[in-house]
C-alpha cells in the first residue's frame, strides 16, 4: 500500500503478519543452526509468507516435502538433524 503524508512524501507502507503455520511448521525442528532458522523466519514467516514454497503447497492441499525450504530449494543434509534426535 502506498501512502502520501501532508508534505507529499511518498512512503511504502508494509503490512505484515505472521504465517498462520509458524508455530506448527515442521521445518524448524530440522535446523541444526538457529541462525539459519531465524534467517528464513525473518525472510518469509514473519513477512511475505505468501511467497513461501511450503505455504503455497499447504494452501493448495498438497503434501509438503519435509526438507522443502521457503525459497523452493531442498534443505542441504548438513543443515539438518534427524527428526528422531530432536
Ligand atoms: S516456512 Fe513457510 S509455511 Fe512454514 S511458517 Fe514459514 S512461511 Fe509459513
């Protein structure tokens, strides 16, 4: 949404809400490094989550691959831990 204040200054107003799947999203338990997890949370989950590949599949009623990242890439093995060990 664009807005213009009394001085004619145009600014971009960004309205964000959290992804409705943020708490139960199973992807997060796989990350070994908290920094990597927070990177995706900031880029997608607490921002434009409609652009997340996981969100799109879930909204379409499709199965979401466990290691699918929000950017559509597959999570590298070395980023993950076994779900059984979490
Ligand atoms: S990874 Fe995607 S589906 Fe999961 S909480 Fe973040 S934005 Fe939502």
